[in-house]
């Protein structure tokens, strides 16, 4: 008696132990409005990119895009935002490259060995509500929502890139005299890690993004403009070991079916 092997989709899913989880969007970006200026009338340009790197981690990359700045008012010194999920119990960390800038505009890394990074030393706070969580990442304590200043305040603002000759040729004394040094070089990364057993929800939204600039007690602030969309999307199968099992089962099914066809063909030809 011949036996056949039938692997239905439900059988494969059961054998895989497959779980469904929200898919990860590449990123959602917020930026300062076109034409934004600091109190001294100098241009400012910053972006914050939000990315769900996994089901349990959010990465926010803050970048100062304004090249060769003139004064400290052009440096982001904090930002705040809301996430549309209760994220109680999260842990947070940050990293950036601190640099010193000399009176001639030359600069050097404070951390000599690559990748030249350490903590931003900004204060990272979160307040979870029933259906959303507010975050404030602060060097300057004057930003609404900040409960503490950065531990090295008024140092460690985020400076933009140097000029084409790799110098800060426009920098005035507010940058070069050392009162605000070290500064953070171009980009700072902030990590939000969910506690054990928690995961990001579907269609996660970022709202109320606010950028703060400068070292004044009341910093210049701008609402961030978004490219739209959510961080997480429709539920899809998570890749993992289950897919390897499914692949092996599929190959087994193909092999068994091929063997039966070969057996029937040879029996009929006898």
C-alpha cells in the first residue's frame, strides 16, 4: 500500500511555531522648517529620524545639518516627542562623538580611539500615560518637559559639520572659547529599550516633536515637520528559525512526492 505525505499550510505553521508581529518601517523623519533661524538670525537645520530596529527597541538619530555654524545658538540642545503607546519601564541610553574646537577653527576628537563615542550626557526622561508616552532628551533644561539639565550643561550641544576645508571658519567665541566645549559632532543616537515581555504595537505613531536650540535659559524651539507614516505596520510573519524548518519540510514533501511518481512510473512500465 502506498502512503502519501500532505503538508497543509496550517500544518507547516503549527510545526514552525510561527508567531505574528508588526512589521518594521524603515524610518519616520522630522525636521526643522525651511528658513528656521536662531535668536541671532543665523540658519538652523536639524532632523530626527525615528526607527523601530526590533520589536523591543526604538532608535532616534538626531543630526545637525547646518554646516560651519557661527554661534552656539545654532546647536540643538534638546528635543521632545510623544509615542502613541504606553511605554512604562523603558531604559534609555545615548552616544555621540565629543569634539573640541580651537580658536582657529581646527578641531579634534575628545575620545582618541575609534569610534570616538561616549554618552551624550544629556538627561533622558519619559512619562508614560494610559495610551501614550512623552519623552524629553535634554541638555538645556529650559525645554518644556525637561526635568533636569544635562550633566555637563552648558557643554555638549550638537554642532553641524565643518566647512569644505574641515574647519569651523565661521565660529565665533561662543563656540571656540571653550565655555560650551566639548560639543557633540553632527549626530547623536538615542536608544529606547522596552522591558522584558513588552513589545511595540502596530501602527505606532510619533507626534509633538519639538527641537530646542542654543544655551539661553529659554531656548529657541521649533515644531518638527514629518514625512508622515508610522513606525510599525500590518502584522506579518516574523522571520526566524521557523522558516528554516518550513523550508526543510517543503523539500521533504517535494522529495516524497517525486519518489512516489518515480515508483508509479517504473511499476507501470514493467
